[in-house]
């Protein structure tokens, strides 16, 4: 890892993506993720990469489709309203089994909303958003370091499963500076080695085949029996991912927890502050922080429900989205409470403490 | 040890930079740090501000609601954040831009005519460095040497004159805070 530098989340994830072998990046500017696109515009030409500022988010995601179809490490990024525009393309990427990385630096919604941090796109990221039966792997960082680390992780997961991977961040993580260190930059040879696994399916000049027969990349299957097989194959893949890629953090989880909180991303940072302050008062509260929000760590929540835990409380910067997954995991065993904050505002540790104390 | 700082002023006064150099120096000294700016459509004449946390432990919430240190480069910053500053905290303010001063009990208050001092040093730009000097002179939150190293690496080739003015301003701030 490199020496630590102080960097904004937006810039750190861009640098990490370049180091992870991203040489193709297509996007359209939007606050609060514009530093990401600026960084890529400045740095990609220096590593013989290609940045295109597309004419729209829709164009950008379809450029991603093209580059992914050629088996290259490709990325796009935007913020909430821009991600909505990309949804058709994301469904096509999922349908065509195309590895790619999409970053959402969430802001307040719905509609144009505002430009402050929010978590209102959880449903969109984890339950679809685009049409059809598909899933994305969704990674949700809660620090600048984790945001940066997730770039290479996202590319590796995308390659491994041939699936679009989303990093679900927010305006606070994008705009905040924290110390970050980087993994070494992959060499051109190392990138080529990583991309080799795509050669048996991706579009490329194929000199071995005299008739220049190309691979077909498509999400259209007009024959229902063929489409059924295709979608069932996707299901198999999603099951495999659910078995392998659950990731979460336990914070102050122990046998004497009175309350267990569930929060991800920025919200989890505030909840940690609250838990530290409550522990000084002798109130024992734990936190389950999903790091990957799809697949969801349901068992991690189930496993901490014991006699002393009175309630589970979910904290999100929305009206209550992930709380539905928490309720599925808890399955009626004990009450599940919720505190949300909307409009691009972030709750303070005091508001979180009050919610917890009210439920003791 | 945990310092929660809000630095605030008009756009262009360098309030965000105060936070940035403190956070960077904290990082170089092995502390955990975060720097979170207010961003978005600030009203003309309003405040641009930044939340900085410098701590021995992992930084949980990077949002500062109740600062232990407030750096106020103009009056609206005092009006907005002085009442939220914790008891026993520190308020550093710029006399030249804060005609009404601070009305607060139970906090330590130090101030200086930062615009005037900066002009005397040779550049109005370094008024925020006077503020940094006052903060570290009072609290020892980071070392002068760490700031000097960082500023030197940043400015030595680009603008040696401005570097000199910056360092002079920090030293003047330290001197004022300790006198």
C-alpha cells in the first residue's frame, strides 16, 4: 500500500479504479460526484486510457456496454438522477452478462431533489431499478479508504461473475477528505492477464477463426424456452453470489447487547458515534453494518438475536428501505424500529442516541 | 484526545484551507482525521464552512455539530456556530470582520485583526494562516514543524514569496495566542 494521502472520496475511488486497470471511463457530470469525472478526465490520458464525456447518462452507460462487450475493465459514475437515466442500460448489461462497474454518489431525491448526501436509492440499487429479473452486486462503503478499496474489488467481482457491480456511495463520502492509501498500480501485463478470462466470449478480432465468426452479445432471446434457460442461468449465478459474497462488519456486538442497530454507509458512521457515547453511559448497543448490501447479510442479523436483545433499530438516510430486508431477516421474532432522515440531511449522534434510549 | 473543529468564513477567506492544513498535519502526525466541507449553493455573503475531526481513535461521525474549536473568520460564522461550541471549548475569531464579537460564557476566546496582520506581512491571502497559528499556539493540536514541512513541499517551487508569508503568519498567530 502507498503512503497515506488526504483525498476526497470521489478522487480516491477514481485513482483506485485507474490503479485497478480501468482504462475506459464514460460519464456525464453531476454534483456531488463531479470530482470523480474531473479526476478521470485529467488522469486517464496519462495512462493511455480513454475518457469520453458522453452527451448524456444514457449514452455513457451504452458506451460501457460496448467496452464491456470487448472484455475491458470499464466504469461509469453518476449521482442519483443520473443513475436513474442509466437504468435501462444497466438492465441490458445484466441481461447480457457484461462485467462493469457503476458508481452512484447518492444525493437527495426524488426527482432532481438536492445535492446533499442521501440513501434514497437503496431499493433501486438492490431490488432492480431497471426492468426484468436481475441483480447487481452492490458494495456500500462507509469511509474514503473503503470507497477506494472497493474499486479493485468491484472490478474483480464483475470479472469473476460477469455481472455489473455498483458501488453505492453518497455525497458525504464523495466530498469528504480522509487519509487513504492505495494498492500498487497494475501493469499493462497484469491488466491483460486479468482480462484474459473474457477472451472466450468477448468481441475481438479472432485470427484463429477463418470465417471471422464473432461472439454474440445480446440480451434479446425471442424464443421463450431459450429465454427461460437464460434467466434460470442468471438465477444460478445470483445464488452462487449469495453463497460467496456476503460481507458485513460487527461493531460492539456481544452477548449483552440490549439493542442491535443496523446501518450502512454514512449512516453507520453516525451510529458508531452514538454507540460509543452510549457505552460510556453503560448502555450496551451493537451494530451490524452491511458492507455489501446485495447480497444481503440476513444471517448476520439473525445470528445476533438472543434473549437480551430487545429490539433491532435500523438507521437510514431515507424513509425506510433497507429496513424491509432487516424485517425479513428478523422475521417477526422481536420488534424492528426505524429512524430515517430525508431531504439530504444527516441525523446527528444525539438523534440516534435519543431513538435508542426511547426504545430501551 | 479528540478535537472537533469548525472553520468558517466568507468564500475566499480560506476557511476550508484552515481545516485542510490542520487535517493534513494531523494525518502526518499519525492521527485519524476527516475533513468534510459544506458544499452546494451557499448564499452570497453567507458562510463556507468545514467540519474537521482530529482524533487518536477511529473517526466515527465526520459531522461536527458541537465544535470544541471554532475558527470564525467573519461575523456570520460567529452568529451561526458560537452558541454550539462546547463548554470549555475555544473560539478563535477575526476582529476585522466580526464587528459584534462573541457573546459566550464558558469558552476561551482569542481574537486578532487577521486582515490587518496579513496585510502587514505582505498578502491578505495569509489571514487564514494567522488563524491556524492561533489555534496551534493555544492547543498544540499539531506541531508548527509539520505545517512548515507540508507548506514547503506545496509552495517552495510554485511561490516562495507566498511560502514565506504563510510561515510568518503562522508564527505570528502562535505568538499572539501565547502572549
